[in-house]
């Protein structure tokens, strides 16, 4: 009696299995066996042979096949699934037969008619978590097909498979089925920036034919959020796999690897539409922001556009606030460059001297860890720009140079980031390079037409370039895009400054005061408020503002004011007339 020859080789292993085999056998055993035999003979065997593979083992509900090439194995798998999708003949007990397919690259041991090995085990375990009608690959197999097959695969993250010691990174086909999988526990890493998915909105219109309206809002919101480089946004196809699902937010967050989700509903009553939208943190289930929009049925598409615009603008500050709070809870020893940047973020936007100093300290710690972190460089540039324009330093030109250096480094590292381009455009504005500034700010808006801050800075550019009437629509759009943004006080300062340039002093004073109500610590506003009040004939109020001005800026001179501010020479001279009357010295 001779022993069976043992053959060990590296192979592409394809394992397939029938979905619901036990159920089908219970309903129609004879019919199921006949249908599977027909399936193997007319679909599986021909497609495997066509791609130079061979079936090495069959089971009642599946088969193990080997290929010399992963590309061949993948093409065979997709061919099999595509034939089954198009065919109407492979049914049993009134139910269409579906397959799960797993593919791995690994060692196999062939011993007579038997086949085994770790490579086989991994492929078999992968098969169990494949979506019905789909294909799942291990990372080892996926690495062999990148750029070599026409079909697109989606990353399913790392997954801990039963009886496999290490998590396996997975890839799925079709690319939009990865979220529908079941079975083993998924280990999905969160990206190193805020991640969000826009889930399908609930259609409560009473007519399934109106799904297109709710779906249209979701698609538009997803597209707009995807333009914000600060976010990782789950694609529309993956999000729509949850349509009609009743999974909780925590489970969705884990499956997709997202920290935030946006959900909503559409209702109709008496010819009116009501759309409710809410932003939720997946880990805690906390509701971070919610809004309700009402309109008539006749305004259906206009309402959709308005919701898309306002929601995309409102989400950014809401998520930034949540990210800042999340990072604040992390222990100091675990902080990285992103964490320090998030900790500094809140201080950056306060536009306050002490807050800016705190921000620079945190940003510098982040840059010590990663000197080429673009966001930290850009925010640092904005802090230095504040120092120059708000008279916080005596050497204004040195602060402008520092701002320009950091902004240009950030843009060189991340030339398509709207926030970084807007910062660079702002720095060029302060340097009076108006043409360069305009190109950069308009480019930022083209990349993200919901960038409230870029619109605000474009408004400021128009003010400084002596085009105050053109500035107002930009400030108004910035406010409309992000109505809850803590930076909105600076839009009111911009509107006030536009009125100041056109010598509409009463209106300017009212908007400066409104800005101070929203941000009382922005004492630099008094540099403009005091002279505007005096120009408007409100001398008593001007003297009150003057007290704050001299207390906060004891060394202010006409010369240092003109060096810091970016108004035209004519506007600066008109403002200086009233500063002199307030007692500000020339030098």
C-alpha cells in the first residue's frame, strides 16, 4: 500500500458556499440537490475552467477551487456571481440561489483527494462574511489585483475571524455591499480626522414614489460634505445600504468606522413640507445639533437646495466643537499632532490675544511631533496674522512674515485644502497682495462652496480693496451658511467696516456693537468703534469706548494703527482724523 503524495504550493484559493443551504434543503431536499448539481455543471465549473482554475473539493453546499493567479480567481468569482445575478433559471423552492465567495492567497497542502492548510481555513472563514452575491478578499489577495481588474473593491477594514489568530484586512465586491455583511466581528479603525455618514432620510410623505426627494437631499449633502477636506465622508452607496435598517447608531458607527452620522425625515401636511435633520455622535448617541426646515410643496427643490447649503455649513462648527471636547478628555501622554491641533482649534477662533497665545503653544507642541502637519501650520499662520492685524505686537512686519511662512508651508503640503487656501489668501490680504489673495480665496470656495470662513475672508478682501458694497453679500452668505458659527461676530465686524469705509457711521456703529455683544472680549473692535461713534456724533458713547481702547492698547499710535490695518490709504486717513480727536498720538 503506497502513501498518498503530499503536494505543498502557494495558490489563490476560492471558496464558495450556498446562502441558506440548510433552509433550502429543509423546504425541498430533492429539488435543492438537483438545482445545485445544475449550478455546478452550467455555471461554476465552466467559469472556473475558463480562468484556468480547478475544483479540488466539493461539499454539498459549496466547493474549494485553486488558481495559479489571484487575478484569475477574482475574475472567475465575479463571472460566477454576475451570471447568477442575470440568470432566472437557478431557483429552488421558489427562491433564487445565491452564493458567498471568499478568496485568499496562501499555502495549501494537497494530499490525494484531500486539501487543507491555513490558506484554506482563511478563505473558508472569509466566505462566511461575504455579502450574498458578493466576493470578499483578504489583503494578501487584494494586493495582487490592484490595478489589474476592472471591478472596484471597497475596504471592509480589519475583521477578526473565528479560529484565525490575527485580524484580517478585507476588501469587498460589489463595492457598495460592504456594510450589509453579517457574521464575524468587524474591527474597523476610525480615520485620523472627523468621519461622518449621511444616512437615508425617512420618507414620511405617505407615498413611496416620493423617495427621490428624500434621497436627493442625502445625495446632495454627501457631495457637499465630501468637499470639506477636514472630513472623512462615507460614500453614498455605502450609506444607502442602510435604507430601511433599524440598527442603532453605535452599531452603524462601528461598522462604517464613523464618529458622526446625520439622519433626518421628510413629512407632508396640508400642502406643506417639513424636513428634520439631526447630527449624532455614534459613540455616545449624543445629539449634537438639530434643525427643522419648513416650506410649501411648490418650493420642493428650492427647499432641498436651502437645506443642503445650511446643513453642510452648520455641521463643520458642530463637529469641530465635538472633536475639541473629545480630545480634551484624552490623557496628555497619548496626544499626537492632530490632538494638539484640535485642542488649539477653539483658542484659534476666539480672535483674542491671550487665546491666540494659548493656541500657538498647543500648535507648536503638535508641530514638534509632526513639523509638516498642514492644519497645524495653517492655524499657526492665522494666529500670527491676528497678531499683526490686531496690534498685539510691536513688530507688525515680523508677525506678517511669520504668518506668510507658515501659510505657504501648509499650502505646499496640502494645496487642495480649502481651509489652508483661505488662510493663505487671508495672509496675502494682510500683506496687501490683493490679486493673489482673491485667486486663493476664490479657489478655496470652488473647492468647497460651503466654506463660510472663505466667504467671510472674501468679504474682508473687498472691504480692504475699497469695494465695500461688494463685500456685504459675502458676509451675508457666510452667516447664512453657518448661522451657529462662533466666528459670526467677525462677519458683523466686517459689515460694520464696510459701512465705515462708505462713511455710513451710524450703521457701522450698530454693527460693531452687535459684534461686541456676541464677543465682548474682542477689545480690538474698539479701535474702530470709538472713532465711528465720534464720527456719528455719539460723543458720550465714543468716550466710553475710548476708555477700553486706551486700556487695552496703551501704546497705540496712528502710525501703528495704519501699519496693522489693511484699509486703503484714503479710508485709513478718514479714520485717523477721528482717532486723533480721541487723543491717539501720531507716533
